[in-house]
C-alpha cells in the first residue's frame, strides 16, 4: 500500500497541485472540518460509490488517524484503483480545513 504523510499532502496542496482527496470519515467527523476540496465518501459506502471514481486518476484517502483510510486504500487497490493512504489522517493535518 502506498502511503504519504499529512505534511507531504499539505505541501502538494500548498503548491497548487490538483489532488483528488477522498475523506472516508463519518458525517459528524467531516462536519468538524475536512481538507478543502475533499470528496466525502464514508468508509461504509466506498464499495457502493466506487463507480464514481476514475481508475485513470490518483486518489488520496483520508480519515481521522489513517486506519479507516488504509482499509479503503487496500479495498480500492484490489479493484485496480491508484490510491494512496494519508498516514496520520486529520489528526496529523495542519493545513487549511473547510
């Protein structure tokens, strides 16, 4: 499984890179703030919404600590998606939130 630190993701974000971020936390967690531009797909719905994703794109998976996003990363990888787990999750994120 490919991984990236929150700091590495934040650096890419601040450089203006186009990032496809998927937040797999629950609704109440996302309401407290998410990475700007992140798409919210709760972990339990990833299987049912993966048809919305493009296998030609790279996705960065985010959750609170990195565990749920790790599970989502492994699941999507098994279906041929190009995904990276953001280690440390939102607990490690020091950048802007929306």
